[in-house]
C-alpha cells in the first residue's frame, strides 16, 4: 500500500473554513446575497492578506443562517474529507456563527450538525466538534462561547479551543473561559505560534493549560521551548500548506515540521481551511513526500500520533485504530 491510499486522521479543520466555494455560492444565490467580491475568476475564494482573509471568511459564513444550513455544510465538508481518505476528523465550531452564542440557539444548531455527523458516520467518517472562541471578538464574548461548550459537552462536543487573529490580546486574557471548559470536562487546544513568537506558545501552554497547540510552528525559534513541548507530550496541529500559502513560512523547504519532529515533538498534519488555501490532505501528504522524503511509515506514525491526541473516547480511538492498521 502506498501513502496515497492510507486512511487519515485530521485534527485541525475549521468548520466554516472548510466550506467548498461552490456550496457557499449556491447558498448565497438561494438567499439573494451578493458575495461576488469574495470569489476569484476561477470560482475560488479571493483575498489579499491574513486580515482580508478573516473578512472574506466572515462574509462567506454570513449566508450560513439556520440550523439546516449548517447541517448541509456538514454534509459537504464530510464528503470533501472522505474523498481525501480521512476516517476521523475534528472540527472547530463557533457558537458565534450558530445563534450568536446564545445557549438555546446553539443547541438547535448543534442538533442539526450532529444529525449530519451521524450520516457521515454511516458513510465511513467520524466527526467530533471542538467549540472555539474567536480571539479577536474579545475575552467577554469568549466566556459566552465557553458557556455554550460547557452546556453541550458530550459524545460529539469533546473539546474547546481558541482561534482568530492571534496577535489580539494575550492567552491569559482567556484563562477564565478555558477554566470553565476544563471544569466541564472538555479537552483543550488553542491557536498559537503561527504568527506570534515562541513567547505566545509558551504563554498559551502556561496560562491556558492546553494539551494541543494549533500550528505552534514558531516554537522552533526557542530550543528550550521545543524541549519543553516534547517532554510534556504536547501535540502540535501543524498545517504546512496553510502556513506556506499565508506566508507564515517562506516556503515548504523552510517549514519546521521536520525539525520539530526530529526534536521529539508530537506533530500532526491538517489542512486548516482547505478551500481558502487551495489544499487537501492528499496535497499535504504529497508535498511532505516531495519536500522531506516522507513515506508510508512516516505517514502512519503521524496518523498514530494524531489519533492518540484526538479528543474522543477510548472506544472511538480503538475503532479508528483498527482502520489505521496495515492490511494483512
């Protein structure tokens, strides 16, 4: 078996950010919303820099207005992932986009998404949700998101995270929300070290007590921090294609994923917001093979690391682990 046909585990996938452009265009047309400015001549998403990306992202999500819209989005996202051989994925969900972070409204949206996830399960892909606060919306709104997460923790909602504009505020500003989520039994992750320096990663680990870091690539600039991450068993949700596309890293050959792995850090591979960054899990694997010479053994190991770090119960891990085993 070559790596192309390997079953894959993905831990860092933004729900709305995974929306196929064709899906968003169709929904906008149904709702008579003009989103023509956010698409390029080839039908993909169009933006100029990271800040503009956030604006386009929020414009695209503006047509997702009802629980039924999000259920259809879930169907589209899971079909896209399944085509890439993904058998288990975790997605970042924001109650801000699902009922304005009102707990009652959030539960309605979540119910619709869970029903779609069950359909995906029947078709061979397992989805779990990680409720995510939007950093640039501020700490007070993050508390509302954390309350939504705490009220809906269960088989589907298993994690809590922090995304958005990384350079807005400091990790400690969100400590209350993370404490609330932790007390509710949720597993914790947070974006850090994609744009911020090693200090942002270190502060996130210290102040939010996370077990995973989204991106985390700038930790490579501090050898002692890399050693700490390795020793504590913290897992990095690395999205190389996204990092290169957004110029967080100069090029694929300059990406630190191999150096982090060589230093004993748990690294995983994900696509972040795949249609925005013109990537897929297959393309990520292809570029890792081309750039660093990764082969089947490397990809199997990365998937084992990802499953071990997944925010799901042991029964689910055992079931997925069997799908990751080599065929005999």
